[in-house]
C-alpha cells in the first residue's frame, strides 16, 4: 500500500473510531493547521492561503451548525464565539489585517485545550470498551 493511501486509511480509521468529543478535538487540530498554513501563505505572498482560510471557515461553520444550543447554558456563548470566528475568517479572506490570524489562532488553541480537557474527563468516566476481531 503506498504511503499516501496508508496515511489516508489511518486518518479515516482514527476519525471513524473516535468518540464525539475526540472528533471535536480533531476538528480543532485541523482548524489550527489551516490557520497556520494560511498565515504562512500570507507571509510568503502565496495565493493558496485563501484555500486554507476557506477550509477553516468550513470547519467553524460545521462546529456552529452542529452545536446544540439547548444542551447546556454556555452553548449560546460558544455559538456567538463561533460566529465571531467565522466573521473574522471571512473578513481576513477579503481584506487581510495584521494580527487577525494570530488572534484567531489563539482563540482556537484555547478552545481546543478546553475540549481536550473535556474529552479526557469523559474518557476517564466511561467504562473501557474491549473490541474483538
């Protein structure tokens, strides 16, 4: 199996077998990566930064769209934060501003850390599952 195909299979399996909380962390990982790539492209004056910004927008839109705002009292605040991130990403695609991506990256990094802590806490309280075959 070629390396790219094996990597794709590994990633697909990792996502397919991840808990819902872990999937959110994986989305944040990819969002952060897109932001870093967009910043690097912008710094190098390369046009492919727009592709990374658009992918980041898609991820934030998915996080916002899948958020159950009735599930807990802080959900409306999280939705507002996702809305802010989405607006800033769209604005960056239209009119780049120094420091904007760094601020977005910081917010995403903090959110990712929080979701990772929540995923770890959930994993600690769930019974172990043994898979056979």
